[in-house]
């Protein structure tokens, strides 16, 4: 789970660094922010949640990410 707005780097850049490691390529990434770059997330196959969001939406999305093959 990453926020998009991080100090010194954004969540997309951090996810690119994570995915550059072969051992981490299959780890699902959930990005959360009020200012999500939808096009960049779509290109990378990253699921995003716009703040504010409902707890049930967060739980459902998280469950789907960790149980998907």
C-alpha cells in the first residue's frame, strides 16, 4: 500500500523501483491518494483508491488484491 504523495518521490516512482526487483514483481500494489494519476496507474496495472474512501471499499479492494492469482 502506497500513498501517491510522498516526500522526495511519488508513489508511482516508488512502485517502479519495487517492480524493478524481480523478487518483488508479483507483489500487488494499492495506491491511495486524493490526487491519483489514473493514466499512470492504469499503464502499470496498479489499483488505486481515491481519498476519501469507505472502509468497506478498502477492505474489499485489499482482499481482492491478496487473493487474486
